[in-house]
């Protein structure tokens, strides 16, 4: 091929604008106008954060449901919480920020911070439980557990409210993302109920809390499955495979304010 023809083709390919449907599949966010050309210069960070999400959340879901004897509140997955959930999601969120994708940036950074928080409570050096323990042996240990459960329940409640906000915002992205946040809102509600049930002294609450944790595990398992689906869909689209996985685009269901203003003009 003649060098001028090759250069012309490269310029033509570089000037092709990405479709809104493909953009929202790749970045989990409605297409927006940002300055610069960073999206064509750098790779898509969304799959990086999704890997952290599914690898950290999947084992936790199995722990909560007690599959094959799993348990311990996910203590065996502390490194996964910190390095997959914390590092990868925070890194993905920061990179989304530089690309101008506000919504996925906030989502990934928020959940990355939560994974750091949750993993840190399981590390003895942070003394998350010990700080609640008054002197007094086994009885004091029970009081420490109750104090920790009552306090940490407010963190999971806050995450549930945050996920609810993300759920409303996700109504402009795709169905898979909506299902993820529906599952997470329900899961955080179950976990909060379990923590507060364990914090009380009523007889039989331990069994009730166990059922709530199993329900939370089932919800997070659904969120993990949806995370795998959208991760594979993004990877196939990024490599221009001849087939795609549908994610249920919702961008045309709820029109954006800018689109409505254009119609008025």
C-alpha cells in the first residue's frame, strides 16, 4: 500500500465516532462531551475495576451462603478484598475520572474504599473488635462483638443508601447494571439487619441473622453473575468480536436533559 493511502486510512479510522450504545456498554455511563482525546489515547479502565469487583465479591457471596463449609465472614479472602476489590476498583475509578466518566468513577472508587474498609476490619492489627472489649474475659468478648456489630451495621446501611442512589442513576445505562445495584441494595439491607440482630441480646437472633446472611450471599451472587456478564460483554466489544452479549441498553428509555433541550430548540 502506498504510504499516503495508508495515512489516509489511519486518519479516517481515527475520526470515526463511537456510537452511544457501544460507549455505554464500554464505559457503563451515558456518552458525554469531554475535552481532549484521552479515550483514543489510552485503554478502557472499566474492565479493570470490574475484575476487582467480581473476584472480591464472588468468594464473599459463597462465604455468606456457607458453600462447601465456607464462612468466617470472608477472612480467607482478605487479600482479595484489599488487592482485587480495593486496589483494582480504586485504580479503575481514578482512571475513569481522567477520562471524564464521572458516574463509573464514583461507583468504582466508592466500592474500592468499601473493600479496603471491610478487609481492614478482618485484620487483627486494626483492632476493630478489640477496641470494643472491656476487661472481663468471655463476657467482655460478647459485649465487644455486640458493640462492633451495632456500629458496623451503620456502615453497611450507608453503603445500601449509596447503592440506592447508584441504582437510580443506573436507570440511564443498561439493565445488567440496574440488576447489580438492585441486588446490592437488597444485600446491604440483609447484612445490616444481620449485624443489628447479632448486636441485640434477644434469644434466637443468631439463627435469624444467619438466614439474613444467606439471603445477602444469594443477592451478592446475583450481582457477581451480572458482573461477569457485563465484563465479558465489554471485553468482546473491546476486541471487536463478530458477536456481542446484550446488556439491555436503557439510554433511549429515559432521555437525558440535554437531549430534551435540543428537541425544544
